């Protein structure tokens, strides 16, 4: 699964456009030039706030860290939720 998203690094309010790839070892977050910004293990993925299909973007977090990932693609969100514990 691959989709577009917005990554917030937790240090600034700036959103970085990213490509997100769900892999067996986690969620790879790739920057605009294809560089890996982060790899979040599937075991640590969680919604930062409640989400429902059709209700806007989902915001994910990696454990208790500050960075956040916003995704709008409902099919990608469901795939990530299915993979996460």
C-alpha cells in the first residue's frame, strides 16, 4: 500500500508532503525527494485521535512521540489500522 500524506515532525507546525508505504516492518514515511524521514514500526502505530470513514483525515502517531502523520485515503487508513495491533 502506498499513499500521499502530510508529516508533522513535532518540532515545527510545518506540514511536509510525504509518500507513505506500508511495509511488513512498518510504515515508511518518504519525503518529497524520496528520502526516508521515518520508519514507524507497525507495533507502535496508533491513531492520535478518533477517526471514522468519511470524517476527514486520520492522524497517526508513533507510540508517544510528537510527530504526526495525516492521511486522507480511507482505503490506506483501513489497511494501516488492520496491520496495527
